[in-house]
C-alpha cells in the first residue's frame, strides 16, 4: 500500500525541544493525535515512500553480548543489562544501553553508519566498554528501524548488536563515568541463556519489576543465537 492514498496536514498542538504533539488532519473532519520527537517538516507520516525507506531512526538500542572465560578457562557468553532510571515510570528498570542518534552521528554518513556510530558512543557512555576490532569485537545493525508504539507516535529505534570479547584473565569492568544529563544507573548484570529465558518467562526482573519492550527484544535476540552468524 502506497502512502499516496492518505495525505496528512499536521497541525502543531504543542512543541518544545523534548516532545511535540500534532493533529494529523487526514480528511475533512478526520483527525488523529500524534506525539513525536520530530518537527512538523520531518514527521514520518508525511514522508514519501522513498523517504520512508531511507529514514534515520530517532534512537538506537544495543544488545551487548559479552564473551569471556570462567575460572576454569571455559568460554561463557552473556547479555549485559543495566538498571537505568526511567523517569516516566519512576523506577530503575532493567534496560539495554540505548540513546538518541545525534545530528553529529548522521552528518555525512549512511543510515547504517550513523546507527553504529551512535551505538558505539552509547555503549561507551553507559557501560564504559569500547568496541575493539583488534580483539575480535563485532558491531552490527540488527534492525534499522523499529517503531515503538505507532498507534500514538512515530518514535523509532534501531537495534544494534555488539559482541565484546574479554581477554582471558581480565575481569569485566562496567562503569558509568560517561553518563550525561538526566541519566542515572543502579548497577548491571550479565545473564546467560538460562537467565535470559527466565527473565522472559517471568516478564519481571529479579527484583520483581517489569521492563520495557526493547529489553524483551534484546533478550529474544540473544537467546535466538542469530548474532553468532552475523
């Protein structure tokens, strides 16, 4: 179905630097409410099909997979998650590293390059870990655009995956020295496949709290094992 079938005339209802609200007038007397990070001239609803297929997501969420060794030298794999304070929920929720794609990430770069640039920056800021090709680390895009809740917003996240190799004998050192602005963290965990499955089955973290849809996506991707062949 082409986007040409419906033409939107966005009427701004509220605009500031953090969030905007629009009345999407799509036919005489027909209105739809939208909340968006985007300005009126950049709304997804008004894009052509070609623009839509080439769009840059608003943010990136990262599946950070840690490959290390136990005390006996056996290889182990786990998914790194942190407890990040989410203001709309008023709680520390179990979350993967994530953040907005800045204009500097996109300048002069393709969509995939911008996503990976932002992903590497967010992982470094929120975990203190870098992506090092010299030790065999990998960073790649899993999904270029996923819409968060398209019934009320056009906000979107790319999903990226980083596979980080911790050299034998070295400990995993997660820190939050690079966090900025309103970001707050209360520790991190690394879950193996069994732990990830348990989190999915319960729909709650070990503290009994719920988590976001993107946490579930990252858990599912880790469990799937698809990251091994990328």
